[in-house]
């Protein structure tokens, strides 16, 4: 995964993001699984009981959720003012994590 997204992703209207200064980091498989579970809970209407059905630590899902929230606001800065409106999406994951 890219370990330093801040100021290393160039954005231009109508173009895909340009990644500079690629800093690959190794992360444990549980981290990638946590991102997938966080996405399922936030964006794909997975039930809150999903965490009971998978063998992914809640801490990994919390880190995945934080990663997704931060990268979404960085990669799509035009959506940042609407992040408050999108909070309900992340609420499903937070509820499942009991946060």
C-alpha cells in the first residue's frame, strides 16, 4: 500500500489521480481484510453482524475504516464539504465496532 498519500497524489479535473513519490509499505493481511470489511459495512450495506461472521480483528476494521475515511477526503477533496452528509455510511461500521 502507499504509505504516504499526503501531498503525493496530484489531482487535476478530468484526469485520474497521479501518484508521485511512491512509498510502498508492507502491512499485515489483517489490515487489508479490515479495509474490505470496513468498505462492506460502510458502502455495501453489509449487516453489523458481519464482524461476528469473519475472523478479522475489530482493531483491523477500525484501522481500515480510518484509512478509507482519510483517503476518501484526500482523493476526492470536492466531496469534503459533504463528508458530514456521508457520515451515516461510516456509522454502520462504527455501530458494528461498537464505537
